[in-house]
C-alpha cells in the first residue's frame, strides 16, 4: 500500500508537470518563451510545445494583419501653406516577436499602434509638405501612399513590425478654408455663366441682324421682281389694247366708254357734274351710232 501511494503521488506530480509544461501554438499567433526574464525562443509554427514549468513564461502575439484606423482626421500643411484634413488607415503585422516585445515592453497592441501612428503621421507631414493641394488630391495620390508605405515600413521594422499598406481614405480642405474655396468656386462658375450669357446675347444679336438684313434683301428683290412683272404685264396689256384699237377703233372707244360708265355709276349715291355736251355722254346721246 505504501508503494502504491508513492506511485500514485509520482504519477500525479508527473501529470501536473506535463500539463503545466505543455502549450499549444495556434496558426494565428506567435508565442515568445521567456525564462527568468530572458527570451529563449520564439514559436512561429503551429503545434504542441513544452516549457520548463514554474520557470518559463509565455507571451502570445497575433500574427495576422491588423488595421490601424484613426478615429479623427489629422491636419497636415501642404507646400502652398494650406491645411488639409487627411483620413488614413494602416495595415500592419508583427514579423519579429522578440524585437516587438523588447521595443513595446508591456504596452501591448495599443502601444504599438500609438508608435506606428506617430511614424505614419510624420511621414504624411513630410509627403504633404512637398506637394500641392492638387497633387495630394488627384495628381500624385498613389505616389504619396507608396512613398509613405516604404518610409513607415522602414521605421516600423525597428519595432519588429511590417507595414503592409497605407491608404488615404479622404483628403479634404479644413473647415476654415472650405468656405472660401467654395465661395471662389461659386464666383468662378458665375463668371463663366455671365460670360456665356454675354456671348450668347452677342451671337443672338448677330443672328437677328443677319436675319433682318436677309429679310430686307428678299423683300427688295421680291419688290423688284414684282415691279418687273407688273411692267411686263402692263406692256403686254398695252400691246393688246393697241392691237384691238387698230382692228376696230370705234368699237374700242365704245367699249372703253361702257367700262367708264360702269365704274362711274356703281353706287346710287355717286354724283357727277358734267356738261351734257361732253364726249363722256357721246354714246348715250346717240345710242344707235
């Protein structure tokens, strides 16, 4: 019984030692092993590992890509001395757990993001200070992000961190100059609108004047053609009258007199004062003739 008790005690102690010495490394993490405050190994591959119980200490770090996204946009000054509001985010991950732990100490992920944020802001301040507003908004935005990523990654490597990517989500004017910019844009649009109205009015007047000129020309040409046609008609009528008169002058005189009678006595109210011996009544005085 005494030997059995000893065996049980030894077995229990062995199991406890085995349990306290074994640890698992998952695929999404690194494990740093410390012994008496000194780093002795870093476990990067997933699996089951062992440590010295009560002597070794373990530190776990996430090996996935993390995102640093600022809550508020930061203000940066361009080469034109204009402040811009910049909203950015950073993709980063731990690549050297030993250097990361030594640099960050016990601050953890929050301390790492704080230092990384300062590195990125310093890079943004440098990049924006070399460029104009147009460059950072449209012209060289990709160049800014690439240069910033390289600079931030170079500084972050000293902390055991890799900067995977840096992106500018929004670049805008600060509130104190946005109003003046919008006012200037509105003024410019109004100036262009007024210029277009003036050009349109001038073109309209030109078209109207040209149309009036063409109308006068057309009317003049039409009047000329009408007078020419009328003259030709009168000439033809005179020729016909002459031919008719030549064939029978007496009948022609009689016909002209009857036309004159009809035109003179169209209305009962018409009054004519003539000498009864006038030639106008020649055919009335002697109708048989």
